[in-house]
């Protein structure tokens, strides 16, 4: 074998010895509360399709109609071949949801975070980032070349000390997940907003896991805290509770015009496919029409979180529908996921680098589509697998 490939093989072997090798499972058929894995019906407990909208009839219909009307792809960057009507309609609806002057769509959440952060701050600037922020924020911070100060998770007192003590920057940005993707707790946004105002910083919240599901009407973390006008930059995804693909940033007209001109991951990449935009637009309508979906999600989450905790599992800081079952060691975490799968339920083993060393976990997520019987089934499966693996 050529040396260039043997180096990769060695690296893969090393990853495997650490219990960190990843191989996506093949899901046969659509995402739903139950899926087929290796020909066996399995309870799915790890999708971000929180409201079950990826398969909602009117969402799929909207995507099909857009496919017929606009074609399969957007053709180019919007700065090259223009904005399709459906992009504009989606952005207007997102700005309404977030109660901001404007919004801009991106190809994905990863691209949105890269685009906003690298546009806003660079060499002479400072970023204050929660230690548990999503990898796309971490990568954006690195790419920006700003000085990055990582504050302990949700620790606003430490952050205040860092803000008061740090040197002179041209601009400063505080950035946080709204709902933390692997821990399921909600950022202390009121306190962050107070600090941003006091120290004249931009404040950005990544609402990938909050848009459509947190706060009144699913408007997100800002709304959950009654801070609608108080957050400069609200990023969100179309790929999780909205069941589609893509992302957006909502904020002032000035911010959005700035991003159109400066966000490289908006400028130098093909626009969101029209069918994805149309699906997300219809998902926003469904979220307004069917609030009971959000209620079912939160009810299932409370039931499962409380059941797991009282059975002796460590569910960490979770206060939402993202429920970590913290195992610690990566190999033991994989063993627990496999035991759970044998019991008929699939929750992914999340290991470093997605979570810190020694904090491997199953990321358990119920959806609005799960029936109460599914939650009983999940708890029974966890109990049996947990006992067999010595976790409880
Ligand atoms: C908090 C957070 N931000 C951003 C992203 C990236 O979003 P996308 O999957 O649309 O690239 C994710 C998704 O995994 C996420 O959890």
C-alpha cells in the first residue's frame, strides 16, 4: 500500500483503539419515531427532527411544489444569479418569527456560524465563547483570527471578570449556544445580555436547537427570556425542528446587509436549494398551526428525563428535550449504545471530540411523534441495557 494510505490506516486503527471509531448506521426508509435498522424495527431516540416535520405531509408537499416550480438547485450564489422568491419569503417569515428587522438564509448552520463570526470579528477583536459551544462556533472562532477567550460553561461571573480584565479590542463578541447541543441546558441569556450591554459587546446566540421548539410560539431562546429586542444576532437552523436543511441569521437590517456583503460562506457558495427553503417555510406555518406538537415534545421529554434520572442515570444539566445519559468512558458508552440497540432502541454514543474527554454519553432525544407507549418502551430498554452494562 502506498505510504500516503498506510498513514491513514494507522490513524484509523489508533482512533479504533481509543473507542472513538465512527461508522454511521444505515437507516432503511424515512426518519420517524421508529426506523428500520438491519431489517429490525427500532425506536429512534437521536434525531433532531424534534417536531416530526421532516415527514409532515404539507412540508413534503411544499418541497415538491418548489421542486416543480424552481428546479432542483438554486444554480449559483445569490450574489451571482440572484435571489429566488422563495428565499425572500422564507427570510421574511424567519424575521417575523424572531421579531427582528430582517433575516438571511445560509446553506447550513455550520456555514452560518462561519460566515457571521468571521465577518464580524478579526485580528484586532475579541471573542468570548462558552466552553461547550458547538464545533461550528469553535471552528469559526479559529478562522476569524480574533483573540478567543473561552469562559467556563454558563459561568457569567467568570465571563464578567474576563470582560473587565481584558485588553483593548476594536470589537468584542460574546457567543453562546441557546440550547446546548450535547447537554440540553439553556444558556443564561438574560445575564449575557446584561454583560453585553455593560461592556459594549455584540451578543450572538446559536438557536440551532431552540428555533421552533423553545419559548412562546417556538420563537427561540431570546423569546424564552422575554429578550426579543435584546439580542444582536440570532442564528438558527432549518435542519432540526423545522425538518428541512439550511440555516439563517436574524437581526437588524444593518447586520443583514453587512452579512450579504461580508459573510464569505454566504457570498462564495451556492444558495439554499429552493425545495429546502419551501419546506422550512411551510414548517414555520405548521409550527404556528399545530402548537400541540411542541407540547407533546416537552411532555415526552419531561417524562423520559425524570424516568431516566430516577432509574439512576446521570442526565447532567438537561432541562430540555436533549437528554444526555452520561457514561464517561468512550468504550463503555459504545457498549451501552449497543446493548440499548439490542433492546430495540437507538441512541447515538457521543464521544470526544464532540464532548470533552471522559464525558462520553448517549444523546437521547424524544420527538413529538413518539407515543406515550414509546416512552415506556424507551425507559424499559434503558433499564435493561443499563443494568447489563453496569451503568445503573
Ligand atoms: C448548536 C449547533 N450549531 C450549529 C449546528 C450546525 O448546523 P447544521 O447541521 O445545519 O450545519 C449544529 C448542528 O449540529 C448545532 O448543534
